[in-house]
C-alpha cells in the first residue's frame, strides 16, 4: 500500500514540477504586405459626368489629364491630386485596403474671403493598381466658385496612368502654376492700392530653368511678365526680378522671392512685389497659395 500511495501523491503533485498549460497554437501566416501605391501617377481620364458647368456638353465623353503624387506609410497614403484646366489641386489622404483598393479623398477650403475659388473636393472610388492600364478607378471632383456660389461637379473615369518614383529632393525646374494672396499693401502717390488691394487673390505662373545653384525664370502675376534670377539650394529657391519700362509705362520689381518645394510638387513662399507708374509706387506683400508643379 505504501508504494501505491507514494505513486499517487507523485502523480497529483507532478513530482515537484510545475503544471503546464495547454499548448499554444502555432503562429499563423504573416500578414500580406500592403499594395504600394506611392509615387507619381500621371495619366488620362474621361469625363463621365458633368453638372453645373456651362461647357458640360463639350466636356462629356472627352479626355483630360491628371496626376496623383503619393507617399505611403504602411496602409496610409498622403499626397496631391491635380488635373487639367478645371481640375485644380487638392491635398488627399486615405488608406490601402486589404483587397488592394485605395480609399482616397481630399478637400480644400479657402481661408481668403476674396478668393474666387471657395472650395475644392475630390473623392475616388474603385481606385486600384492595374496590370494593363497602370491605374484604374473613378473620381468625383467638385469646385465652388465665389461668384454667386456657383458649383460644378465632374465625374472622371481613369483610362490609364504611368508611374515613376517621387524624388526626395524636388526638381525646381519647370512650370509652376497657382494663385497669390496679397497680405499687405503700401502706396505712395495715390490714395488707394492699385491694381491689387489687401486680400486680393489672383492667378500666377512661374517658370524656372537652371542647373546647380544658378537658376533663372519668369514670373507672370496675371498677365505681367517679370524676368527672374537667383540661386537654388536643394528644394529652396531665392529669386529677384526687374522689368524696366520707358517713361510713362509700368515698371515692375520682384524682391526676395523665397520659396520651398515639397515632395508632392507644392511650392510655398512669399515675396515683395513693387509696381511703379509715374509718381505712384505700390508695394505688396505676396504669399503663394496652391502653387503646384504642372503636369
């Protein structure tokens, strides 16, 4: 009886060993990597719908150009969408889904009361990488303009897109287009600032060429043209310009245009703009807004 009792006690106590729990299940397969949607996608789309634009009859069924410039961290994507003449730039963000589709949307709301462009909005559906066309999907783009709150909505179907990597140091050379905001105005020889006043928002184009540190170009605020020259340092540029004029004509000067480009091709900065006509001199403090590198 004694050996039997000792054996029973040893069995219950596991002979001094700690009891073990259930065996954990083997690890599952690793999560599938996210589709990489990063880079610059440039391509063509077709206007599938159009509402609120007096030229809708002309646009429907016709093609346009677009660009998506995206960076990605895990499943999160961030970037910029821009298109042809009626498709202005919008910052976008979203996620890459497990099925490979990309949820992407963005909104721009102007903070300048006198801005003609009050808001822009874009939303993509069915967006995904495609082996045959590069990129496939649809988007809806809406713009609201200041004149009587006119709203136009466009639906686009992506036809094809080419891909390339985004440069970590943006190339400053090329054409940049967007708008400028008058932050302040000082005038001598006249009771009012002219042709722009404080809070005015107008369109501009900027063309830059050069290699290395030396850079030159032309600034076109509205319809004026001012030659520029200066220096570039990485993604930052500093420029000055002067357009002389005969007596009785308008003289234009750009002072200290300092701007920086980001990886998405957005240019931000400020400069002083001086116009002189006879005895009137007007000095503007100008801020670049929604200036982007064109397609």
